C-alpha cells in the first residue's frame, strides 16, 4: 500500500479503497464478518463473503442496535444498515506496507455492554496513529444482540465478535503496514471488561501481545443470573429468551426491551443482588465454554502470562454517573446506606467504610467507584503479577476542568486524552471546546506512554508487584508512588470478583 489520494488494499473478502487524510491511509467500514441477521441472527460471527470489484471504505459502518439510555441514537443514513461488524484502520505506513511492520493498537469501546460504536467522534484514530502506530477500531454487538443469554444461541456473542475482528487483524493488518506480532488491544469501561474476558478466553489466545485496560468493571454474570435477566428482558415483549421467539423480532425492539429492564433494575435486587445497583442488565457470562471462568481467576492461574498488561482507573470514577443523574450534592444518607449495604461484600467492609467518616455523597461515590471499577482494576493488576506477567498500574488524577473541576477525574475522561480528541464527544463536555494547555500536554503524555507500551512493552514506569504495587499517577506532574488508597485496598483485599450469582428465590 502506497499512500495515494485513494489507497487500495486487498483484504479478506476483496479489495477496499480508502482515503489519504493528512498523510494517513484511512479505511472505514471494512466488514470482518457477515451481517448477523436472518439465519445468522444471534449466531457466532461467520467469515465475510467475498465481493466483486473495489469496495469503497470511506464511511464508518452502521452502529449495532443499541440502547438509547445514554442519549438519542443518531439515524443511520448510509447503506448496508445490517453490516454492524466492521473495522476501521488509520495507518501512517508509507511505501511497501508489509515492510513497515508498525505496532498495532486495536480499540474496543465501552458503553455498559449496551451501547457504543466506532463512529463516535471520541474514537477517531488519526491523532493517535500519527504517533507511529496503526490504529484499528471495531464494532461488536451489544445489548441483547451481543450479551443476552438466549437459549439455542452461543453465549457472549459480543466477545466472539471481538475475537473475529482480532482474527481479521492477524490475517490482514500487514497489508496496512502493521505487525500482526505486535498487537495491543486497548479499551475502556465495558471495553476494558471485554479485554479482561479476552485474557481468559482460549479462543483469543495468541491474537494479541499486549493489553491496556482502562477502568475495568467487575461485573461478570453466572449463567443462572444471565438466564434470569434474559427472562425479564424477553418478558417485556411477552416472549421467552429463546432463539425461536426472538430471532424475528426487530433489533430496535430488543434494544428497547433491554432499556426497559435497565430502568427498573432496583426492583430485582432480591434476585439479582449487586448488579441491580448498576445501569445495565448485560455483562459477559462465565458460561464455562467461551468464557471458562472469571478473568481474575484465569489471569492469576496464568491464562495470559505472556501478555503484557497496563491497567488502571480514574480517581473519581463514579462521579460522572452521579452528575449525569443530576444528583451531585443531592445524595441522602438513606441512598448512601442502601448502596453501601447492596455493594459491600460483608458487614466488615460496611463497617470499614463507616469508620472513615464519609459524608453521604462521598460514601455513595466511593463505594460505587471501588466496587465497580477501582478494585477490579487493581485486582487484575495483582492477579497478573502473581502469575508472573508484566503488569503496569496507573491512576488518572487530573480533574476535568468543566464545572469548575466538579467532575473530578471521572469515568471516561481518559478516552479523549488517549485518542487526542479533546473537544469531541464526552471530552467536549468534560474538557471544553478550547482545551487548556495542561489538557493538551497531558494528552500528549498519555499518547506517548500508550504507544511506547505498544511498541516496546513498557509504558515508561516501573512494573507493579504484589508488595509495593507501584502506581503511575497521571496528572500535570506525573509521578510514581505505591498504590495511593492503601486503606481501600486493604478493605477489599480478601474479596474475589467472581461471577455474580442469582440469589435463591
């Protein structure tokens, strides 16, 4: 591939024609699997069918059917409305592409396993690719299409989509100047949870060499819990969660059913336990086959020992959700107590939080952040180090400047900083249309660290062990310290993030 105004590359399925955009070869909307509709509905992804001639690859593929709980879904105006399973590539390679052998970074988006697509402006790979890496972003099925437990269909279809996309990368990325032996998978929130699952999945073994997991959620479901949630979702349509009942239902109707259940999760606490305190009825299922066990057990046992890991979280993860709900400064003692009792794994943990003297809002934010993101991320770093893997831990401390710093270092702030898209998507809310100088500098620092890791296997700070747990604090003046919230770490030290069970009726 020589970067011309309309570069062409032969991939699985045929030839695609991209665009030259500011010195990068950019290809959008390349299918990596057949559309999962018709006879392929709720099936594992199938190899893409070949096409004749040259396929234009200038526009993102359509988003998978998804939740509207996080905002209105933009109408799709392009063709191929069912071709949800597509990848996009940004490559700085010049001349003979296979000889370039640049490191490859494959992004998996978040969205509570309910939403997300690569056409979101946050995920434009141009600024990151300009650092000298090939950037790939991929669509995968979310919500009921990707994660509901449906009788007669394979579990974890969204994860299988990710595996299929990584297989496409292995087979095709050299033609774009990428090195298939130096693939780093990176993602945030549900994307980081997906990556944790990939580290535990036999089907994903050998498809990547390094991973960056940003804000790993600790929610993985047992089959029994997933079955019960699927019953509730299908019941919104007066149906059963079976292939026969659901395969002819419009995807938008299924997404709406998932939204309806998400809106009343608290009603199911007696059966679903802690997950009823979240905003999503979907998560990867520890089904014993596709995902044999939860990631923390698998990684501690060495499932990804040869994979280098960067993992971390943000200092005020859950504050974003409190702000979006209009509850900043409005949390009552009753609400804080309810969440503490619902999420704390035992009375000793509840007492330990009480002893720290938090005000109601602080307690509410802290227990949510610790249970949902902070401790799962820390425990993954520890599990990998225990197994003898190279593990690097970080915490983002820099507060978003919007609202006078009121968002803090909240969930999702890291995405724009890593991609360098500081005034797009969520970053436009958190950072603003005119990013301050410290945001620009911090973004450059993070891009340099992330691409250095993808290139060399080290992000530029010491490895994490199970004694000091050295942690890179990412701020205007980055520094390395032992893991900062040591008291919180001790509170959760004996907790295991296993698959969440269904409570007895």
